C-alpha cells in the first residue's frame, strides 16, 4: 500500500509539472504572443514581457517578433522609360505592428518575406518603368547641369561632363516606391519603415553595347578635335604661304626697282660719256657691234647675210687689206675675206669668219 501511494504521489507531481508547463508561457522584450485555441486566435495579442497563463492542452501561444526586421530583395532586371535595361537591387526595413492581423493573413515571417518580394519588387518595377534612366541614377536635382549645346561645342566641362537636367532624382523615386507599397503592406499588419535602391547596374546583355557606344562617342569627339586641329594647321600653313609669297613678291619688286634704277643710272652714265663728241659716239657703236659679233659668232658659225643687213654694216666699212676685228675664245687664225667694193644689194654673201 505504501508503494502504491508513493507511485501515485509521484504521478501527481509529474502531472502537475506537465500541466503547469502547458499552462504557463513567457515572452521577452522582443516578442509578442498570439493565443490560439484549436488553431483559431482568441483575445488580443500579448505584447508585455513576462510570465503569462493560458489554458493547458487547449490553447497555444505563437510568438511573433516585434523588432524592426530586414528585407533584402534579389537583384532584378527591368527596363526604364527610355528602354534602358538595368539591374536594380533594393532593401527595406519593416515591422509587425498588428500581430493578430499579421497572423490571420500571413501566419509567419516566411510568408511575409514572400509577400514583401511581390509587393516591393512590383512597385519598384512600376516606378522604374515610369522614369528615365538619368532620374534613377542621379540622387538629387540640385547639382548644376551642363547644357547639351556646350557638350556638342566641346566645352571643357571637367567632371560634370554628361550631366543633363533632371526632374526628380533617385531619392524622390524611392519615396514614390515607399508610398505605393506602404498602404498595401498595412493590410497585413506590417508597417514599412524605409526602402532604398542599394545598387543600380546595366544589364550584362547590354553592358558591352553601352561600353562600345561610350567608346564610339569618345572617338567621335577625338576625331572632331583632330579635324579642327587639322583645319587650324591648314589655315596657319595657308597664311604662312600667303605671307611668304607676299614677302617674296615685295622683295622681287624692290629688286626690280633697284635694278631698273641702276640700269637707268648706268644708261645715263653711258649716254653722258659717249655723247661728249661724234668720235665717242662712233666708238660706242663700234664697241657694241663687236660685242654682238662675239655673242653670235663662234668657231663653227656660218652666216649668210645680205649687203644691207645691220650686222654687215660694220664689215662694209672695212678695207680689204684689214682683218675683221672678231674676238673669239677659240684660238684660230682669222680670215681675210675679200669683199667687193660695191656689191649688188640683192647679192647674198656667205661669210665664214675663220676661212677654214
């Protein structure tokens, strides 16, 4: 009897421990509890930390986190309004504020993450599709932009090259996504605290095309600079040739003026010298005739002259016994041509001054 009584006492103690373990539960500062009976929530959520009582074996306590939670979305490819495909990576912070509604709609955090993926991803895609690529890349619209005309003219714009005016900027787009998703998440007992675009990158399929286009644009600018430089070089060379020709022509003109003045002065000196007397004039005419003979007559020259020729005029006055005063570089024996005293005017005379 004593043994049976002892076993009964032990059984009662064990039953009491089991019942007490099922009847009491604790919550800490980071949790809130939902009491369910046969799977259905009853009462209000328990949000205070401490030891709490529930009906054993009938009611269950489901713990729900009440801290600020993190959502980190997967990078997703999407097009912008100007048909530029980009990869957008976003993250957000959210919190469960209505535990009962959250439990009725989503049950647990895994379902909540799936719903966040759908809502935040969809709103991000819609916002990106409604704006130009530059609006998503630029953070604010206060930065000073460079006019397109200045870029086309090749102005030195430094690090601001390529900036064009924007209307809103990335921060405003993030607020637009936040406003659109916040109301939808409120139906699940979730409050959206913040959402940000963590990273924006070109789609890998178009990155090479983007790089090629950038290289092509830089090459076009470089070619424009080269062509402008070549044109400036051609202009400078043209100016140089023009100035050189002008200087040469002016120098040639000056030379001709000086030579003309010198020749005129020399002629005047000759005229003054040879016009002093008739004998001087005859001597000057004789000297010039001899110089002409020297220029036109050589060792192998044959002249056929008429008796009224100017070249023959000097020869007509020479007596038959005198030699012809011909000056030549060749060392030959001068001839003594016999000239008739009064040859007929029309009779041609063949003259070989060296009589070989």
